[in-house]
C-alpha cells in the first residue's frame, strides 16, 4: 500500500536536489541572467533619488560599495544553491524545519505576487508612454485612460503567460544570453553616451561637486542600494541549482548583477543631473536622442524581471502543492498577476512590498549562517528548528529598530551580520557536510 501510494504521489521538485547530470548553466549563463535581472527602470529611478539626498560623490560611493556587497551576498547564496541543488524553498526547509518553513515560503509567494504585478504595471505605463510619444497622445483615443492601460497590461500579461508555458532553462540559454543581453547592453551604452555628452556640456566639475540636500547619510544610501540585490535573495537558488560548478555560479552571479546594478544606478544619477527638476525618469529617457528605441529595449528587458519573479513564485507554490507542476503553477501565477495589475493601486502598495521584503534580510542571514560555510543542517527532518526561527524573529525586530532609531547606520548590513554570526555560533554540530557541486 505504501509503495503504491508513493508511486502515485508526484515528486516535490522544489525540495529535491537537481541531479548533477541535469545541470546546464555555465558561467556565461549565470552572468547573462543576472545582468539582465539587475537591469531595470526601478533601479534607475532609485539612482535618480540618491543624488538630491546625498550628493554626487557619496551617491557614487554608495552605488559601487553597495552593489559589490549586495551582489556578493546574492552570489554567496547562489553558490549555496548550486552546492546543494536545492531551490529557495528547499533551503528554507533545511534551515527552519519542514513545518515552520511554510511561513517564509508563503511570505515569499505573497511578495512575488506583488513584485510580478508591479513589473507588469511598470511595463504597462512605459508602453503607453512610448506609444503616446511615437504616435502622439489624443484625448479620448485608444491610448488614453483605462483603454490604454487595459491593452498594454493584457499584452504584457499574455507574453508572460506564454513564457511560463515554456522551459526556464531554454529561455535563459537561448533567449537571454544570446539575444536579449546584447540588445540591453547596446541600449545602456547608447543612453550612457547621450547623457554623458550632456554632462560634459554642462561641466563635469559641477556634476561631481554637487552637494546633497540632506536627509540621508552614506550608510543609509548604501542600504538603499543593497536593497535591490537583497530583494533577489529569496529567488537566486531557484536558478543557481541548475549551475554545473559552484565557482562559476558564484562568479557569474556576482559579476553579472554587480555590473548591472552599478551601471543602472549610475545612469539614474546621470539622468537626474542633466534634466529639469521634477522631470520623471521615463520622460527624461524619451527626450534623449534615440531614447524611444533604447527605452523600448529596456522595457522589453523588464519582462525578464517579471518572468524571474513568476518562475520562482511557481517553484515556491509547487513546494507546498507538489501535485501542481511548476509549469501549471506558473501559468496560474501569471494569469493572477495580470488580473491584479488591472485592479490594484500598485504604487500605493510599494511601501508594503518593501516592508515585506525586509523579512528576507534576516531570513537569509540565518540561512547563510547555518549552511553558508558548508556545514550540514538537515532541519527538514524535524518540524521546527526553534533556534533558527527565534533568530529570524530577532533579526526582523533588529531591522526595524535600526530603521527607526539609527537610520544613519542602515538596516540591512547590521541585521545580516547579526543574524549570520548568531546562526553560525548556534549551528548544531553534525557529522558530514553538504554534498558540493564540482568546485
């Protein structure tokens, strides 16, 4: 009876390590994927926000240091995913126990629903702006008001749904690394050239010595920069588990994301420094020569971000409901996010999404403290690892206390450091270690 039941129960692919023979990602696939995921309008918008607050020099220092540290944490988690072959949900199960891990997995699904919806809204708004610029806005026309929003949202939602029906491995290897990446790099190069010429004409010294208006220190600015790579921590293992070697997984993820993060943040700084105060980023990009085409390519690349969120959401959903295949869960996920993009006031939900994301900083501090050094902690064999759960709660409290009472020191790095050290010191001593991928 037991064997018959197990034969009819689908394997939980999210909690089962990917066999070494089935891993196909090399260094360039990891680098291409994470450069693509690190490129986006949201990153540029945050870069544009930094300069008025801290000034040019401190903004650029925060961008470089924050990107290297944040991408390093992302790469470390990617290495762990490759070593174990486990998804993000699998790492949560191994650290927190099979019962307790359902809570962070559910929170991850909730935030991925929100971020996928947010990406669809960004693409919808950008598409309407591009078409209005190219065709001319006409009051009451098809691009005006709800009709334009409906058409653009259904367009991108349909593309996302079609992609979810295919293979993630094929998408990354054949589309992202071979086709999308060169186009995105070309668009970034063109926009950098255009706004670089403007900066030169206005005087580089004035740009470099521009003071900040205050309200944010260097560490707070770094915290804001680190927030972007840290937001990908709950997703990175879902892709890194398909890497052939741990070293190339770490190196490709680190290099790809750090370059994209630095470039897009810096481009946002350049844009805001060359336009009239109050000009929105999309409008500024459209005003650049060739900006229509460049923005269109960047907007197309936003689909990678939406797909990355949706695929990881599907993997997490599959970990809770193994009878739903990852493909079927992905289709449901894409359709639900398309519907939400039509009705939710997503921009008013952004602070909630950022608040929800803050729980994953200490969550992964504990995971890296327990598993990041290669020590074996098989928490999934028990219901709850109470020490790991307590450290996570402590980390959440620490994050928000720092945010309120010591904002000048930032929240992400101190919280990560605290939870990592405490998790490493309280790590159960067990024989053996993680079974690594080829180094």
